[in-house]
C-alpha cells in the first residue's frame, strides 16, 4: 500500500472523528513513515527535522494575532459594528436584514480578495474582522459555514487568478516549475489557464450560499449587540491607520510578516493608541487566539517532511497513470486527484506545486497536452485541497476567527464545507479546462 495514501488517510479519518488536528497529523506522519519502511527512529528524525520550517509561520501568525487584538482594543471594529447595527435596526429590528447580510458577505469577500494583493496580509485580516462581526451574524442567524466558504474562495480564487501580491508568487511558481521541468511557458498566461477553474469556485460559492441559507442559531456570548454605543477619537483612528500603513509597508519592504506585525504594534504604542502597560495582555491574547494555527503549521511541516521522505509520491503518480494509459482525459483527471491528495496532506498549494510539477510536466508532454493545458493542470492540482485540508491556513484562519466563542468546529464547519463547495467545483472545472485546452 502506498505510504502517502496511508498517511493522508489516517490524518483525515482521525480529523473527521474529531481527534485534535495536531495529533492527527503526528499519527498520520508516523503511519506513513512506518508503512514506507523508514522505521520508527528514521520517521521521528525526519518529522522532527521538518518541524523547524513551520516555526517562522507560527511566530508570524502569533504576532499578527497580537496586532489584530491591539487594533480591536481601540474600539474601531466595534464602531463599525455599531454603524451596521444602526442600519439593521432602522425602522424596525428586522428591516433590511437581507441588505445587511449582503453587505457583510461582500465586505468579508472583498477583504479576502484584497488580503492577497492590494493589502497582502493573507489571513491576518480574519482575527481583526471576524470576531466583532460574529455579534451581528448571531443576530441575523447566519450559518457560519457560509463565512468559511466565502473566505476560502476569496483567498484561493484570488491567488490563482489575479497576478498581484500572493497571486504573483503563486503564478511565478507555476511558470518557473513548469519551465524547469522542460516546458517553456510564460507567467502572463497563467491567469488565462486558471480562469475556468476559478469560475468553478465562484459557482461553488453561489451554491453554498443557497445550501446554507437556512437560519442557524448560536448562543450569544459577550457584549449585547443591541447596546453597542462607542465613540472613538480621531487621534486613535489616525494612529491606527498609520500603524496599518507601517505594518503593510514594512512587511512588503522586508518580506517578513514578523517585522511587519512588530512595526504595526510599535507604532500603536508610540502614538498612544494603546498604553504600554497593556502590551503584555494584548500580545498574550493575540498569540493565544492564533496559537492553534501555529501548532498545526509546525506539525504540518513535519508531516510534509515525512511524506516527501517516503519517496512514494512518484510511485503514486506512475501507478495511477498506468491505469489510464492511452486515455488522456482520464489521465488528467487522475493527476488532479493526486494533486488533491498531496495538497490535503501538505496543507499548502504553494509547497505542492514544486513536488508535482517535476513529475506531471513530462507525463503531460507525453500525453500531448498544450502548454496552456499543462499550466492549468499544475495550477489546479496545486490549489486543490488547500481549501479542505485540516492543515491549511485557508481553513485554519477562518476557524480561528469563527470559533472565538467555541461554537464553530474546524473539521465539520470549515474543512468539510470548503471541500464540498470549493475543491469539488475546482476539480470538475479544472478537468474541463484541461480537456478544453488540449
């Protein structure tokens, strides 16, 4: 039995059984390592060596969480909520609920899109925006699985299609890896190659909005939403804006989320938006909120290290394609499924592409695929699984924001819905696109 399949199957089954994701990743990695014949000591060594790759990400998210909590302490998010509540309660509490829902959905989707390019902070916007909005979502009885799907489509769809920010990085990886594997392509053609798969994700989002349209009640935890009345000084607003600009500029200039978050926090204290005596509490609260993501990212890197060390990814691809020898469309579908499996295990579409490109490109050339079809195949296979993986920041981020009151399950309320309404449409439309570009 293929060690990669065993490792990912164990991880996913345990996660679906509500076993802690970190523990599931560890057990899945050991199951894969032992199945491949690596032995317990070699598996432990490989897993441990891989952990260090996740430390930077964990610290980045911890500091970004602290920065988000610092902004929330200024009262600006609550002021935004108060403004929305006035619209909701104007001329009757139930008036304009549909308009408010649409406004909130659009706001969250727009932030997810902008977080990949215009303001490249990735999932750092989630702990800032989502927890305060939960109060309104509870009033409107919005099913939080909708929010998970909106964020997933906004993140994955944007970096797959828009050639800016994280999208520029993702698309550059596709073009570079495909070229290295022996097929000269241009990065400017990647958006065209990914247009149909991204359309599939958007259609999946529309279906999700319909599927989860029924009201879902949550217990009200925290401040009573109907009584929010706040006044935020212009000084605090200006200081916060300066802090956001400083964090964004520093992050772009240094290419470090850690330095960017630190710069933003520092500006807020220097300008007096927050008091120095509150620093410890703010950072602790923020790191506590994002610590789950950090631990999962660290464990996921160990898991990925073991998967790569087994050497069974090559055999998985070759054995799968040999079944469909002579049938190009089925072979393409098989490669997409393999991309889904690998990404679900690794938890990162960016990290998956270099692994599969070296193997998929020669096979695709042998099948007679055009350069555009090959880029579509590699890009879709890489993005597949990102939205449904328990170890992906595309799922961990929404859970961190939606579960602050303990009423949103990571697997059943984030991973399963995003897998159904993002990954499944992506694989269907990705397959259609690859066949179309033949």
